[in-house]
C-alpha cells in the first residue's frame, strides 16, 4: 500500500480531484494520500462482501497498484469516491468468481453488519432510547433482501444519491429508487416510521 512518509506534511486540505490530477502526473504522494483517505471506507464496504480480511486487503492494494500503473490512460472522474467504490466492488466480484466462490451469473452476498464499524454511534447514540432503536435497526436490516441492504448502506452510510448507487451496483436508477422505497417501507412496517426517521436524521439526510 502506498503510504506518505512520516516527515511529509499531510495533504488533507487538497481536494480529491486535485490529488487525482497530481497522481496522474506521476506524484506518488498524491496517490498515497488518496489511499490513506479511502482505505478504511473501501475496507468497510469490501468487508460486506467477504469475511476474509486478507482478500479485502489484497483487493484494495491491487486496486491502487492498478490505477498507478494505468495513470496515464485514466480520465478525471466526476467523483473519486464513487470511482473507487465502483472499482473495489467490481474487483471483489472478479476475485470471487475467479476463486469459484461465485458463478458469473450470481449476485454478491451482502453482510448487513452495518452498525458498529462505522461512526454512526457518535451521530445518533446519545441516550438509552437511541441505543434501543439502533439495536432494533441491527435486527431489522438483515430481514431485507441483500440488494436492499446494500442500497441502504450506500444511501445512508456513504451518502450516495440514487444515480451514484445505480452506477456502483450496475442497476438502473429506477430500480434503485424502487428498491430503496420498498426497503424503507419494510423497515417502517417492521417497526414504525420513527426508526427510519432516526436513522435519516442521525446522519444528516433530513434537511
């Protein structure tokens, strides 16, 4: 994995798009900062598809090695975050089909361990009542289909809009909207509207 030298000033103030341009020009430090910035996010997402930590780490490292090798032919993405999420999902899918964990026609499994490895606790768990709702949410989300679980993850934990989710999951925008609506309706039916409201408000999606 690319790493910034310990004596180098952090590049946190530089926007993703500028880092991407710098790394395409051959700046390893810029790619190292992108790797540092997105490693945990990619690992969290990748871990929903495989419990094998080494596989996830290998896929992330291979992804950054590949984009470094192909930097001169890469275009400037509208969103670096979206590009990396799409890329890691596709890489994990290829790895699992190559290892015969999946047939080419099969969907990726999605492990709905959404809460616990993400900073949602600091956003909404401020009292015992909120903790109770979060525990209920943990129990309810696995009852959704795996596509619905992934859409919930991408919408509420990665804050992607329907168009971006469609790109990540290779679905139509209409299919994403329909699956998301049905997922929220099922959560509401399982519990009540306050549960969904709590989730949405807690991560800043209700403006």
